[in-house]
C-alpha cells in the first residue's frame, strides 16, 4: 500500500461488494451480513493457502491488515465519529431520568463482569494445566465485559424497544466502554509490568492502588469535562450562525479536535465524545439550530455512522486471518476450544449477573420493568472495541490465547446474539 487512498479504497470497495452480496443473496441485517461474508472470505483464503500454498492469499491479507492496525484505526480514529454519531440521537431526558441505573451498570457492572469472567477463565485454565496468572485472566475479563456502543446503537435503530428500556441499553453501552478502556490501561500496566495500554505508550512503570484510582478519575473525569467544554463551545458558536454547511463543519471540528486533545492529555476520548454528542444532539438541535440545519446535520452524521459501521464490521470479519496467524503456541487445540466455549458461556452469565445483582438494590427496583434483565443481558453485544483492546496487548506468551478467545466471543456475540435479540425483545414487547 503506497498511495494515500489505497487502504480506504480497498476497505470501502470490499464493504460495498460484501454489502451487495448480502443484499442480493444472504439478506441478513447489514452489519451482521458484512461480518459473516468477510469471515467466510477470510477462511476461504486460509483454506486455499493450505491447498495451494504458492498463492499466498492469507499472507497478503495478513500484511494488509497489519498495515491498517485495527487498534489504532478504531481507538484513535473511527471510534470518535461513531460515538458522537451514536450519542447525537440519544434522548438526554430519558438518559438523565435513569442516570443512577446507567451509572451503576456502566461502572460496578463492568467490574463485576470482569471478575466473574477473569476468575472463571483462571479456574478453567488451571484445570487444563495452563499456568496463566490471575491478573492476566482479569485482563481478558475487562476486554470482553463492555458492550460495544457501535453494535448496540446500530441494533436499536432496527428494533422496536420501549423508550425507557432503550435509554438504559443505549446509555449503558455509551458509557461502559469508556470505563472499560480506562480500567484496561490500569490492569494491563499491572499485568505486564510496562505501560503498554491502548494509547500505545511504552516504558517501565509501576502502579499502586492510589495512583490507579487517580488515573481512573483523571481519565474519566477529564474526558467528561473536555466533552462538556468542547460541546458548550461548539453550541455557543452554532447558536450565532445559521449556515448548515458551516455548522456541520463545526461538529466535525469538535469531534476531531476534542478527541485529539483527549489522546494527548490522556483523558478518555470515548467519554468526551459521548458527552459532546449528547449536548449537541439535545440542547444543540433544540436551541442552536434551524430546522434545516438540524435535518442536514442529523442526516450527515447518520451517513457517517452507517458507512463507518459497515467498514468496522467488515474488518471484524477479516481479522480472522490475522488472529489465526498470531495465536502462537503453548495451548493445544482441545484446550483452546474448551477455553473458548467456557468464556462464551461465562460472558453471558457474567452479563446477566452484572445486571441482575445491581438491580436488586431497593433504590433501583422501581425502574425495573418486565423483561429488563433478559433484554439487557442479550442485547449486551460485544464488538470492535473488545477486538481492538485485545490487539493492543503487548507481546507476551499469553497474548495469543487472549486474542483468540476474545475474537470468538465477539463473533458469537455479533452473529448469535445479534440475530436472536429481536426474538427476546418480542417475547416481552410483541
């Protein structure tokens, strides 16, 4: 890949081709269809290489995927646009009326799920004779615990969900990934004795409980403050302008500028984008825009969301080539299969526990309606963020198996849960 447009041209071309194939023949929901077709195409390339090694298809695909760097592409590029676009269409009033349940699910729920998955993974690995440190197993728990806001919000567009339940699902998914990314950077530092978290920085480091808590407060609180300040500044400027082209440009500047500042200051970029998106999508559209501007802005960000969603889910399917070639040794195939199946089961059980247990609090019971727990459990789809976090892990003997298990959990979540969650919702809200 030598030209500036080579990689975008290939990605958009493949997304368009796979989307057309899905539309004509498979007829699955768009994003799920892209994952399935990309996965089949990747496995076909690997299979053809086994029969005709001279073709080198999987090697070429692997080189292409390495040149993209999924972790950097998503976490430092696409995610800012996707989170802002998703938050733009969330009802802030509904969100604020359920702020406590969303806050608890996005914080305590993520931590509880991480310990359940990490602890279960540690026990099963020990029974299989694998010496995986508990803290490394906890890293896996944090990676696969957050629901992916991109996948969840995309799902909510196609399903009829009551507003109160939609607010819980959307609000939790928007905030729990930001919490998980911050926790991930802290625990990875502890697990691998070097600061090699999602931001790509290296160097020897040590971390204590107090410094870990300070890092969490700094990243999460700093991200929220940055999103609020950036959103208010954009709101102030847009309120004094009536030009839809310029106002759309201002939102683009807000997204790219605030996220870039967050990366440099080591604040949570995802949380900043959620806060900014909620502010512009609610107060901004109501008080700072004409009807014409609101219409153009919402349609613009909807298109951005759909296009980037298509590329992201196609990349998830294509990543199987990279995963298979970078799994490493040390774990036999039967051991890997058992670990994958166990963690898939644990991910669902942990998700159920992370919702059911907090909702037993007396203060939250009044906000629990029929079907809340099963729907929130099954709608908790994992996606690109989990894959990106796994790919950002530093080189270590454990990296390969963590990467493989994470990828299989994401595939199960996107394909199986994504295709059946509508049935679960219709069971309670026909």
